[in-house]
C-alpha cells in the first residue's frame, strides 16, 4: 500500500496529480473541477486545409458567436447497428458511440475547435460541478443544480438526482456489466445528499477524474430504467440529443434536447442543430456516393479515393489526423497454451513476417498522397499504444526500444528460422479471425496480411466473423481459438491500455498472465511523476514485444483526411479518443446554409 502520509507532507499540484484535467491551485486540499479544460495552446487561425488548398475564413474552425447559425438537420451515417444500446451491456464502439448522444456523465473530455496543436484536451464537468479531495483517497463530487431530463416519459422533465448516479454506479459495477473492471480502484460510492456523492478509493489513484471522463465507462442513466423503460430498446438521459427513432438496419433519428445544460464558450445553445440523423450504411461505396451527392455531412475517404474526391469537389474542406489507432494481433491464451503460438518464437516469427511499410503503403496510399503535397508520410509506427500518444508511445524504430525492437522489422528469413526453431519447419494451420465491420480498408489489410503470413510458412485459415454475433461478444473477449487481427479501443487515459492488456481485466484479449507486466502496469497507475510514468509505459511496451503477447500491426499508423461539406462548421476534437463524439463534438456542429 502507498504511504498516505505523503499527502500531508507534500502539496500536489496539477501536473503531478491530475495531468490533463482542469484541476488547478497548489494542492489537493483545494482542488476543484471547473468548467473548462486546460493545458493547450490557443489554436492558430486556419489559413489552409489539411489537404493543402486555400480554405475560406473560419471553415470548420471557431467562429464569432454572431456568425453561428442555429437549427437544421445534420445528416450523417453509421456503418452498422450496435450489438446492444444498453450502455453497460457491451464495450463495442458502436454501443458506446450510440449511448453518448443520450446519456450524461459526471465528467467529459473537453474539446477545442479544429485545428489545435496540443496532444489532447483536459477534463470538464458534465453533470458534475466540482470534485474535491484532501487526501487522494476520498473524492466528494457535487452535481450542477437544475439539470433537467427532457420531457419524455417516464422521466417527464424531472430534475436529475444523486439517486440516478447511484443507480448508474450499481449498473456499472454489477457482475453483468461490461465495464466494471475500469473502476476496480474504487472501494465504494455513497450518496451524501441530494446534490453530493462520495467516492472512496482503495488506494491513491492520480487519474480518477480522467477515468470517469472516459466515454466508455460511467453513463448516468435515470433510475426509471429499473422497470420504467427498457434500456435495451430506447435511450433516455440528460445528454445533448433525444432519441426519436431507431430502426435497425435503416436509420437513427435524434432531436436536440431543449433541456440540455451545457453551453458553448459564449453561452450559446448546444446542440446547435435541431436534429441529428444517421443513416445505417454498411458499404463504403454507398457511403461515398451519398457523401458526394450531399446527403452526408462528412466522410473520411479511402486513401485511394482521396485525390479523386478532392479533385471532383474543390468546395470540400479537409481535416487530418495521424496515428490514432491500434491494430494488433491477439493470440488465444498467449502465455499459457500448448498451441504453437504459446511459444514466443512463433509470435516473434509472425511479427517479422509482417512488412509494415508495405501495409502502410497499401492502406494509406502514402507515395501518391505525399507526391500530391499532402502531409501523409508515415514516420511513426503504432505500438500497443497509438502513435499519436507521445510521449507515452515508444517508437518501435528507436534505439530506446532496445533488443525487442528487432521484432518489428520485416525479415522473412529470420521468421522462417524462428518457426523452424520452434518445431514448425513446415509451418502449421491455424484459424485466422477478423471482422469485416471495420470497413474495406481493414479487410484489404487483413487479406494482405494473410498473404504475408503464408509467404513466411504459416498456414492461416481465414474465418471472417459477424461483428455483433461473434467478434465483439467472443473473439475480442479472448474466447476463440487461433490468432485474430483486431483493433483496440481508444482510451483517453493512457494507463487503460496496459490495464486492458496485462491484468485480470475480462478484455485481456490474449489472456496474458505475466507477473512482471502486471507489476509494471500497477506501478504506472499510481505514479505521480510524469517522467517516471513515461518510462514505466515505455518499459511495458519493450517487455510486451520481448514476449510478443500482442503484436502491433501496421493498421492505424498513417494519416487520414476527413472531408467536410462546405456548409459544415464548428468541428471540435480532443485527439485522445472518438467515443465521446456524440456529446463532445456533435453538439458544436452548425450548418452554414
């Protein structure tokens, strides 16, 4: 246990305790959450789009309050139906992406108008007005007064209460909930009074607010969900939008919540649009066609289509992002199985069979885009944390990665030698799992990877899996046999990555059981010093590749360029995750038409 006398002896400032949050002042005795995030520079004025062509003034960026137009319907799309709309029922990106439009949270990530140069934004209150602690173990959270639910039965416009928070906490921490492991550091949550709840932690945890601000964890669901309405059939909460209609396979329609309590920086109304409609369009070519005919507000074109789309539509404006994803191989029972991949030499052979630069070229069309003057060069490969999460990310091509960095390098001869040394000179057959739900670019990467593995002597037998029925409910949870190509959830709090990979978290995909990595993960979770925590996270990445428990793939390392219709304004981003889009980005869009 940590020596809690530390708190009495030494005042802990913002950088040491709640990096990235809006906690100020000199010590935790006076720490209080305020209504805006901090720590990033003011964004520069936008003078050009990410795609290199001149942009109209204020396109997609901050605009004077007098210029913002309220109203209209924002038309977008989603690629498929969520496996459930119960926010505690599944950790699928589509479940969380659905819920965040409708349910409030105690805290959320702040966002800033695009473009801004910072690595990420801080934490701000959603339904919480303040969070205070004197010792880092007990946190007293006060709710904002006067937050009203929408006038929808059965909540019918009543005030949100601490009873709703308690009900939601019970749902989150129940045995059946998908996200309970994220808050195992909390001993208990108690209702103090009508406006106050108290969290008691098992030990000092520097990232308490950042964890609760993560849009994959604690949604505040009204207590009426206990029999008053079916949380599997509809969503009712204090979030920015009201769910008007959901027809699986067809459309999701939402209207602005007139009782939404958050405002923009000028005190203006959020959401700025009257309605937000998503067509359910699984196929990329159909998405692209509808975007180019003006039926969709924005789209990230495939890298092979980008230059043609830009040429056909000089009126579009573009925003770019780099290295935001983690594509990786997971292994059934990696550290304790008698299957061939239980031998780390086999896992290393698989990694060295992968030509990451070739995969990057295939997915991101790097040469053509760079030749056209775009900032599309891939200088950073993803590790088991995304390449855009510097300084926590460890460069696989750097000397700092040590001896284990060699396993990122493409080397067919060495891959074959490792296979032979592990007793498989002629390779072996195995089930090779992936889902097509992530789109055509991902499928192309999966197929190219199959060919690379075959060239090295492996004999993968492809099993494409339905996302809802098999992949997210079984394979991603480690309940499969063989090797899978997967995408990792994006986390705002960087420590969530090793916690997922190397603890008894039920989504420890490869079922890794390694005492050293468990210990390193525990240490980084309570490390106050920034530089020391960075080194712990770097050591975790080195040790992972030393054993090959999770093998980072090329997918997710490159630049993507999102195209927007010229009438779309108010784009916001936080750079640390995408699941908060429905409450942290979507409410700020406005339509200049």
